[in-house]
């Protein structure tokens, strides 16, 4: 999965 | 989701559970800084503004709800609970914590990835989380005597940050467009703050003696 977003972290 | 990220989230979750366990079963918050707990509650509140508008996964939503719920209930316990609040060492917890919020807010207004309310609040939460542990560390330094659960709580929090750095390194090499200077710099600073504590924690563990910080 290549999303590259830190918004999926908590 | 990689193994480092999962380990980071699990140690974070464990830290919260250890603290709730201490408060709920022993009915004591001795050695715990209310100031740090209030800052964590503000961190989660400002970071998860997109809780209901930006769906990522069931896992993410549940974890966000757990962190929001636990941080606010910990603050409630220390401030309002009939028994727990009596164990709060108010005199040792004198850090002017709300003053930490201004530099974070100003920094977030000027240094962010996008100038929107949600993005600035998210960035603010990243900066604030980096230094939210300071009142707790100051309190530890003052009381010096640290009970097992408090020691484990802070150790798990530090472990969570260390795993997140490994997670970023992993993601940097495996994902495209994964460069996030703001979270990285704030995250590294946050992890470094635990360095001193880690040192004494491992010393006490290695020598099998009670954890005590030097004066």
C-alpha cells in the first residue's frame, strides 16, 4: 500500500 | 500498517491502560502529573478533529476514541474523583503548563503543511505532544521516588515514541511521497526527552534495584 500520508497515524 | 507502527500503538495503549489500572484499582494518582494529562487531553482533542469527517479504518477510529476517552477520564479522575484526587501531589506539580501552549500555537500558525484551521490544529497537537511530558518529568525529578506503575507508564510512553521513529524510517523506504519534516522533528525531540529517564530505568532494571532519579 503506497499512501504516504502521516494522517493515518495516531 | 507495519510492525513498528503496531508496536508503537500497542505500547501507547498499554501505557494508558497501566495508568488507568493504577488510578482505578489502587485509587491513587501519586506521582502522576495532572498538567501532563491535561496537555495530552488537549493534544488528542485538537488532533482528532477529523474523527467523524475523515475515515481511515475501523482500527484508527477505535484507537482515536480510546485515546480521547482515556485521556479525559484520567483528567476527570484526578480532578473530581472523591478518593483519587486526595492522592494528587499538587505541591509537586507546579509547572505552568498552559504557557507551553502559546509557542506551540504560534509555531503551528507559521510552520504547517497547509494553512487551514484543521491543519493548523493538527500541527499544534504534534508540537504540543512533543513537550507535553515535561511537567511529568519535572515532577519525577522532584519526587525522585517512583513507584513501579508510574515508572512503567513513562517507560511505555517513551517506547511508543521510539517505535514511531522506526515506523517512519520503515515508511520512508517503502512508501512514495513519505516525507514529513514536521512530525519527524517534533517526534525526535519528544523521544529525546525520554532519554534521561530511559537511562535510569535500564540501570535500575539491570541492577535489579528500585528506580530512583538522582537529585
